[in-house]
C-alpha cells in the first residue's frame, strides 16, 4: 500500500482524481437501473418544490434527502462490486453484506419519503382543500 502522506501536491493528480470521480458517476448512472428510478424521483420532487414554492429550509431538507438516497445507492453499488470481486462464488456472509447495503438504501429512501410527506403534505392538503 502506498503512503499518500509523502506525496507532494500535483495539479495533474488533483485533475485525475476528479476524472476518476466523474468516471464513477458515469458508471453508476449508466449501469444501475435503480439510479434511474432515484433520479426520476428526484426530478419529480424538485419539480414539486418549484411548483409549490417551498421555503429555503424545506429545500434544505429535500436536497439533503435526495443526496443521501443517491449517496447510499452509490455506496451500495460499490459494496456489491467489491463483494463480487472478493467472493465470486456464493458465500452466506457476502450475501449478508449485500443485504445490509441494500437495507441501508431502503431505509434512506423511506426516510426521504417521510421528509417528502412532511414537506409536501401541507401543500397537497391546501391544494386539495381538505385542510
């Protein structure tokens, strides 16, 4: 393992790190079907935010919820790739790692949905005239 502490700053190395990060995002969005579902949901929520004119504070919560779901899904994908690399054959423990990572995505998505209900619920009630 290389010791990164002894390296000097290099603009080229910094540029490469961004290139690798964008390569990872491209891989995620072009190969993972769940990324498309999350992105579609994010666009719907952003559209609803503009439609209802939500407050800055509400935008903060909505934006953080979207980001956390996408981050968790990206990390889940990374765990799946890593587990497949180190355990190409069926392994019960490897399956547990994948299940836990998928569970983290599900939990994050459910919390994002709860935030969506708390933020958009009052606007939807007002729109429906049921409040």
